C-alpha cells in the first residue's frame, strides 16, 4: 500500500523540532490569475495571517510480561512493532489532529483543522476526487497535488488503470478515515529515534517494556482541500 510515508519527505532524527515550531505558509494570500494581454489586471491580495503551528506528538507502545515468561527479545520486538505502526499512527494524526499542545490548543497541521478548505462530496468517489483536485487547482494553480485516500474510498474506484494513467501522486493509508478524500501539496514528516525503557514491578512480579517515538507533520494548509 502506498502510505503517507511513501509520498512524504521523511526526515529521521531528533532535534529542535521536538519542542514545536511555527511555519509561514507561502501559499497563504498568494493569488495567480490570467488576464487579457491588452488589459492586464492586478489580483486583489488580502491581508491574512500566514503562521501555522507544528506540534510534535508521541507514539507510545507498551507491554507487560510475567518475569519468568518474558521473552529475551521483548524490547526489540516492541521497538519493531512501534516502527511498523508509525505510518498508520502518523497518518491518523495528520488527518484527525488527535493531539494538542502543552496548554490544550490544537495545532494546525492536520486535515480536519478549521483552516482547511472543504468541498462537498460528489455523486461517487471519482466525482469527489475531481472536485477536490479542481478546487485545489482553482485556489492555487501552481500546486503539484498529492491525493490522499482512505481504504474504502480507494476500493470504490472502478478502474485503477484509468486512474493511474492520470499520473497523480497518491497515498492510501489505514490511518485515514475509510471514506476520506483530500488533496495537499508536499508533506514533510519528522520522525525521532525510538527510545525503549524496561522496568520491573516488584508488587506483582511483572516486567514492563515501553517504547516512545516523537513525530511531527508539516504541510501547507493553504494548499489543502478535504472532501466533507
């Protein structure tokens, strides 16, 4: 499956981004239009805020074992499981924004943010995809679109050969809503290292293993369109 991490630019490694940061989206307020050559116009540009907040979020896995029954590779197995879960968890947060910052305010780097432009669903999946692509292009004709599809939406496309002939880059993820359809510009995903911790609970003679990874998603909300 062509998931989010296959179409996004992925940067691995810890750094200053783990405390959160703001970006200025260049597409905000930008207007590109066509005019008659003899009467060139000047697009009306409005004053609008362009800052958007990127909030990192934590991916956490945990497991308990009876001390006498714990496998020798428990920490390694949990680390692998968290790594394998990363695409779905990041895709889910990219769409739904299930995390908030330290004082409880949601960030902007998710597709259900109020900042995202929405269009109504069409008569079928292809009509909805067309509506989203057209709206994205109408808002910003310079966009090189990435199409994001939930599994249900992808499976309802009747002819994939015809669809793929369009040459549109797309992502299908189990982390998206099943019927989800959205269009964005480039997406950047930051992934931190996986840190594993092992503890022994003497109260019940259990060993506790946990793994944590920080992640963040960055894209231009002004280029995005979601089918609602």
